[in-house]
């Protein structure tokens, strides 16, 4: 009996590859059209994209279809051919001699120096019936498109990530547990190599499906190696790490980290195949961003934090001086640093830059704005909009799709005069009532009202438009001075409660009805802490991962602001100091002290305990300082069980101890009050 034909391992490899190949229908259709020939068919397909995007897998499919069509396939690998014309001609010789051959040139980036020769000498000398496919990390240079001779012969294919359905199908064919797929898809962003590595790592780890999957070094390291290739040096990697952290990177932003090397590094960054451009700057492909961030955080967490803090300081400084047109870019970049926090991921769309634009309101926008509010909030809601358009038109913004003139959304960050709008807008009435109930405004103070956020298509839900509205509010807050109260008004459906709670925006007790819909006002009293100090506190919370999800999702609407140190009288301030000194060894009680939100604490990134300890240490510099310092240290820091015991430890009569303690306490009160008024930090002596 004759034995069956023996197959080859290559056949099994081919079958396995075919099984997991998904998508690329457009690219395959273009190839089939070129393969069929015809008067207008291209002679050259140039496929380009970053490493791991699937170029080699695609041209393997090209080769398979060409072989089925009876074409001879000649494969030239740029990694294996010296970058010299003679060597290249030798490798491609079979294609030149064979009628209707398919010449596949893969990894051409390894011999990219031959591009001019390829265009001007090699390709023009080939028979007209040959079809050539080039796969490279780099797009063809501009001289191809500038040459009218190549205009109809060259078809450029920019290969991108797989679509959501295609990536899902890929993981299904790889046998990935359905419970794990969402996490893998979120990390890979459709990038084929990232999907392969993540699927392999997920299958290789014995862990319950309920445990969240996170990218590990065995996924990130080979992925970055393939995508980035050999980097010129460590400064280039640092430049990419900046891009990974920033929403959009400019040469100015890069200079804040790398200094005078910024022009050279930015020019290099912008040419990388995994970097996209927009009007605001450059940004990496999603999977590259996530992989770079994960790698740095795992490999060097201290440098990760240093980079984060440096970018934060730079962006915060820019926000203070940014023009109105540049403000949203800088605020968005600042907010993007927090994107890993749960509440930020749930409230932001993190859209591709440049899709939507924010513009000042103009008289020609009135019809669009009124139509939008009627669609989004009902006809009865148009009355308050008309009132504010007449009285505060400068406080309105409209959002448009890039390159269009019609407004698709509008928002208003109102700065009304005292009591303005009470009779025309029930929301304004509720805000002014709340202000009156919690202490009147002092001369120079004012109130702001985030009154409208109207985008009917995705009404008050994460979207590119809502991102811009949130960024505008934060930017205006950070630049404001003499601000007493802010109110943000949102539809009362609970969606934004956690976000507002994290931001210390306190929900008022009762909703306000407008146009048949309930709206909730979220209030913040800024007299106890400046917006800059508040942001610094939020930054510390996020960096130390101390956000409590249960606390953020609580629905208690009875919370009131902590007593304001800036609103306290001198006697009230002194009482708070004495209370804090007594509670220095009781962290929970100290945390409830109103001095925690004072300028001398919050404005300088110190804890209340640090400030008080510095004040005690500073006693040594004054008259009778040694005794005052000894007594205060014993009473407040070391903590004898009783004052009599403290006096015995110091070898003092009790009456002498009491006199020195009274003197020390008064000096501490005076020192803290001086620093609270001047805003200067209270540092150790």
C-alpha cells in the first residue's frame, strides 16, 4: 500500500496563520484590483505602518492569493539584503526574468537608503507586467507624489490597527477567555502584535478570570522592541516617554523636560511611524502610549513620578498665562496626566485631538444656541438662555466640528453681578440663596456659575465636546482670583455625582426644575482654599492612589464645606491653632481641623503636622527661645501624660512650666497668623 504524501511543517504554519488572520478587507481588495491588471491598475503598492501593525502578515496573504492566481512570487527581505543596488538586483533577479511575477519587498526600512535608486532606476527598468509591493515602517518620501509619472502607478496604503470587531474576532480565534477580552482589547487598541502578546500572556498565567488583567513586562518589552526598533539614544527614549504622558506634545512641552535638545528630538519624534500629527502637535498611537507608560512605571517608578511632576508643574504654569485660544490645550494636557484615575476614565472621552473646536460666542450663533437648548433641554429652558445671552454673552462658548461653521453644542461659565438672574433663572436663584445662607460676599469677591453644558447628541455624557466643556471650567477656575463660590449645574441623574464628589463639589439639598427636568447644583466654597491649592491636594491624592471608590459613589447630599480658615476671625484662628497643637498626636482629630485647608498648609504642599512642627522648631530663634522650645516640644510633640509630668521631666516648677507654655503657644499663634496673611511658607529654622 502506497504511503500518503508527506506534508511539510510550512504547510501547518500556513494553516495556523490563516486561522488567525482577520480583517484587512480594504487592503486585500486593493491588491486584488492591482493583481487583475487593467489600464488604470497600479504597478506599485506601498504598505507602511509601525512595527507589529501586521505588514508582514498582510503581504503573506498577498503572496498566497498571487500564487493561487498563477503568479510567481519573489520575496526580498530588507533585513537579509545589503543596502546596495547590486545586492538588491541579485535578490530580485527571478522576478525580473519571470513574466507577470509578484515582487514582495518586506522590511524595506532596513535598506531605505535605496529609495531614490529604487524609484529612479530599478523600478522603471522592470517589465510592465510585474506587480511590486513594498512594506516599510516609513511612507514613501514626497518625491514620489511630486513626480507625475508615478501618480497613476503608485498606491500608498497606510496600515492601521484592527477595528473593534476584528480585534474581538482575533482574540476569539486565539481562544482567549471572554471574561478577559475587554481588558486585552483596551490595552492593545487593535494593534495586532499587542493582541498576540497579550493573548499569549493571558493564556500562560494561571489566574482566575475575575482578576483584572494588566500588561506585564513580558508583553510590553517585546512589543516596544518591535514597534520602536533601535533608538538612537536614551534622550530619544525620554522624548517618547514625554509623548506617552502628554495628551499632545509640542516642542515647547518637550523643552520643559529635555532642555536645549528639544528641537532635534521633536524633529525626530514627528517622523516616527507610530506618531500622528494634529494642529496642536504630535501624539503616539494608543498602544505605543500605553506600552511606554507601563514600561516606565514598571522599570523605573521613581523616574515615572518625576516626569509626571515636571510635566504637571510646566502645564500648571502655562495655564496661568495661556491665551484663551491656548487654554483648553494646556488644561486638557494637564487633565490627561490623571487619565489613569478611575473617576477620570469614566468621565472623559480622551478624544483624538483636533476633532472639535471651542470658540467664543458671537451674535451669529444665537439661532444655533437656541435650537440646541430646545433639542437638549426643552422649549421652556430657552428662557434662561435668552436672558443670559442678553446680559452675559461674553461668558458663552460654542463648539464646532473642525472646518464647519454651525455650532453643535454650547456652554456657559457665567460670572454674574451680585444677585443677577434671580428673577429670570431658577438655577441662579438657588445659587444666590445658597451663598446668602453661608455667609455674604465680601467686597471684591464674586461667584461663578457653570450653567449650561448642552450637546444634544450626547447630552452631558463623556464625549469630545464634554471634554472641552470640563476643561474650560477647570481652566477658568485655576486662573480666577477673589473667587468665593463656584456652582456647576448638571442634570440630576446621578451620572456625575462621583466625579463631582471627588472634586469637592458639594451637591445642594434640593434639585431645581427647569423645563420639566431636575437639575442639581454642585457648590464649592473657595474661601477656605484657592483652586491652585485644591488641585495640589488632588494631585497628591492621585499619586498616592488614595481615592476611595465607595466614598466617591456615596449619595449623601448633606455634606457641608469644612470651616474656612480664610473666613475665620483672628480669635477663631487662634482657637484652631490651640486645638491643633493639642491634637498633634491624634491624626484623625488633626485632619478635621480647619487649618488643614489654610494657605500656609495647602499652598505649599505640607501637612498641618509639618507646619506646626516647623513652628515649634522656630521658637529657638526668639527671646527666651530655648525654654519656649523645650516646653512646646514636651507638651505638643513628645507628649507627657500630664503637664505636671512634663514640668518634672524638664526640671521646672509647675508654675514656671505653665508660664513658658503660655508664651510658646502665643508665639506659635502669632507666627502662623503672619504666614497665613502673607502666604509665605513656614519652613524649619
